[in-house]
C-alpha cells in the first residue's frame, strides 16, 4: 500500500438527463436527491424505517442498526422473508399474472413465467428441499446455468431459511470442492448441463468429480436441461422433475430473523483461498430493493434486463433479489451474447421491448468491436436507460454505448459496488444527475464514502487515494463465512475504523468519484475478480513449476488480462507444449476464466532483498512498458534484464 496512486484520466464531457426522462423519473432533480441523501445520513433511523416499511415484516424491528465495529445488525429483532417479499407480496396485491421472466435458452427455446407461476415453482421446490432433509440454517450449493431454476432454487432456499452458495457454472470441479467444503453444504443443485456457444457445457460430471471430496453432501438435485447422459448415484442423486411431481406448491415462507444468513458468495481477495462473503436477510433486502428502484428508476411497465450470470453478485442483487422485490418484469438469457450471431442480445431487446439494460464494460467493448451494424439492424427504441457495472469503463466505450445502444436518448448509469457491498454504492441517479463518462458518480442513499491516504486522512479533491466507507450500510457483508478475523483484517483494519474497499479512486470538484481500479493483488478479467495468488497457487500445484508470479496487464476487451511468470523445477525446459498444459491446469484448478493469456518462462523472478516478488516490475514487463521507478531494492538486476528479453 505504499505506491502513490495517480489518476491519469481527464474527461470533461457531461451528459444531462433528457427533459422527457426527468419529467417522469422517480427522482427528477438534484435537489430531491440531495435532500434524501442528507436525510439518509442525518436521520438514518427514520430514513431506513420508511424504506423498510414498504416491504412486509412478520415482526417489526426493534432497532434499525446495532453497530459494534465491525459487526452490524440491521433491523435487529425484526423477522421477514425475501421470498415472501419477492413473490407472495406481489401475488397478494393482484399482480400474479404479471410476467416475472421472459427467458430464452441459447438454442432459442423460450419460457414465460408470471409471478404466480414463480410462486408455485418456488413453493414446490422449497417443499422438495424440505423433503430431502434441508432445513433452516443448512447450506445449499447451487451450480446451474442461466435457467429459471437458478432463481427458483435461490428463492426456495430463502423461503425456508437455507443459506445458498451459488457457484458460477464456469468454475471447475476443484473450485466447487473448495466452496462446498468451506460452507459445509448439505445439498447441491445442478443441471445435466447448459448451452454455451452452441455446445453443451457439462455440469453434473463436475459435481460427480467434486463430490468424491465432499463428504458433507447428502443430496444432489439435477435439472434436466440438455438431455445429456449423466451418472445418477442411487440414494444421493435425484432429478428435479421427479421430486417436484410429488411436492405441493404450498410452502408458507418462514419468518426469519433479519440477521439470518441469506447467502454466501465466494470472491477473490489478495491472499489465500476465496473468501465466503456472507449476506443476511433484512438489510440486504432493503438495500437491493431501494437501489434497484432508484438507480434503474423502475416503473411497473419496465422490462428490465441485467445480463449478468447468477454466479456473480450482480445476478444475485440485480436479477433475483432487487428486481423481484420491486415486482419487475425481466429478461433472462442462458447463453453467449454472440450466439448464434453477434446481434443476439439486440434481437432480444427488440423482441421483448426491453426498457432498462444493465451490462459490463467488457461486453460493451466487445460489442463496440463487432461494429454498429449489429445493433443497427434492430429497433432498440424501447430502451430508456442503460447501466454498467464491474470495472472502470473507458469514456470511448461509454459514449459508444450511449450513442449506438441508447440512441443518444438514454441516460447511462455507471454503478460502483462489490460482492461485499451487496448493493450499488456509487452511481448517478438517471433523472437527477449529469453523467460524466468514466465516473461512477455520487454516493447512493446512506453511503458515506471518502478518499483517504494510508493513514486514513482525507486527501484533497482530485487527488488519488483509497476508497473507503465511513459508516455501515444495510446491504453490507456481515463477515467472511466462518472467519470473523479475516473479515476484520481484510476490511476494517487496513485503515482503522473505516471499510476498506480495495480500490483506488479520486473525487472531483463536483464530488463525483472516479474509480482507478484495485490497489491489491486482484485482477479484474472481463469484470470477474481473480486473486493473482489463486492463479499462482494453481500454477505451482503443477509438477513442473517451481515458482510463479501472476500480474494483470491492460486488455482492450477484457479490461485486464493475466500474465504469468513461471520458473521451472530442475532441468525442465519451457515450451509451447508446457504452456498449454499449464493453461489447462489452471482451468482445471479454478476455471477457464483464470487461464493466463501469456506465460513467460523465466530463470528467476525479480525479488527484493527480503524475498518479496516485485510485482510492480513484472506489471511493467507484462504491459511492455519501459521499466521505470525505483529498482534499488531489487536483489539481482540481471533477472530483470533477462525477463525483458524473454518471450
Ligand atoms: C470493480 C461487482 C469501476 C472494483 C459488482 C470493485 C468497478 C470490484 C465498478 C468488485 C465500476 C465494480 N467502476 N470499477 N462501476 N464496479 N468495479 O465483487 O474494482 O465482482 O472493487 O462486484 O469491481 O467486483 P465484484
């Protein structure tokens, strides 16, 4: 944390919300935002009580917040249920026939599910789980493609108080083992496979492999999606449709304590194995509900499309929970965005008349590269608002998105948040604020961010520093699952008494935040967080590898790519055969997204005299930059000369 953080981006353009958007927006001017924001900080009890009262509670809370740093209890003493609030509440209000999901499989198959149908499916599956012995407090791993059963399974867990742990379908069997073991999951919900780029991505075989090392799992429930042949272990494995046939759709939602664990989601940090970020019930519900409503300016007739996978937090907060708590109609898509043709998503925007579209900068850059012809072929005039999340967006991609997808008509919201924050923290509100391409904007309600130096002192406007949060917020993580010390150390100790986000940022004269990226050893590949340590330990677990150092380098589409520097055991020599073996090995240990783009074989890695790998140097080598800065602590200068010459 000693390197100076310098901001190099200077972007002066501003885009005001169109008058027509403003006129019907939930929050249509900056003064209204300002007043609500002020209230959220100065009268938090009243502010959050009002928001929470828009939702159903079986028992009202005694206190809005009990805070014993770093442990928060929001809506203490209250009982509620997210599944009830996302389903029953709407059906009881007469909205049972409203579409919850327009779903499309990659091959083109379609399903439409109303809120009443979702409630029946969720109730049925909740009863299936109960019949398999899953009860309140148990952990359930979910390893599914983007099919409605993913949302159904999550909401069924939430209904009975089982804690779900969704594992992204692109992760390997080994990654699944790590997550199942850490959470001590009792059941796994999976599918025979899913469709991706015209091929079947097998899932059940990975579960079978994983379960050889997961003694806690008693039940596996498999959705038939592709019809591929799968092995079914008698006693342990069941088909979803077989179990559902005999289950009643009636399953009253369990009143759960506001702090009951809702889910664990694993995310990469700078050290060790992925962390199990724990979210609980009441505060997460209120935070995702409110942010969805205001950031996406949701109205009853909107058709909302968040393109994230449920394997990531965006799919949790802005597909399953936030939009459903708001009773929104959504689009869900299973497959690759460019299958069978580069205009797949745009044809779907047109078909379902999507009004709000939320995606990642990496996708926007990829679409931009594919060219304007694909979106231009379709009528995108139903869109009224665009959003991005996951990594800093370059102004060029931002303006392309606004012009080509948004027809120069739609505001663009750049939303900064994290798995840990549970909900959007920094953004512009689309009807209230000017947007500046490349800036995430202003704090959302109840969020008190600051930019500080290593000692926690505020830095001057426009100076770079560490992004921190000065107070707890409802949807914050409660701990790292099973490891309160790690929670305290990672998030609340780096800089005393504030939440340390791990990002560098600056704040401009208008108070807008500009995120510069991670300041720890985390790379952001296509919006997915990967710890360089994780990739290093995967590499080192290969018999040919002695030592490995992994760094990020800028990548035009993915934001960052992965470059590995590897030294080999004994007299092994590096060649392309070994390179591809190592890439496959990393895919097996973690998943394909973690495969290094480039592997450099080196005789030695540059280290300081105290033996620390000099990542700053490696980052420069990886990006092809001139080596600059201080190399006086380098132990052996010739190592660097060899590296820069190495291929
Ligand atoms: C980065 C994704 C710039 C950031 C919701 C953060 C962003 C990490 C933005 C969290 C944004 C996310 N602008 N950077 N709008 N949104 N990030 O946990 O580095 O997968 O710390 O959550 O992504 O990634 P995570």
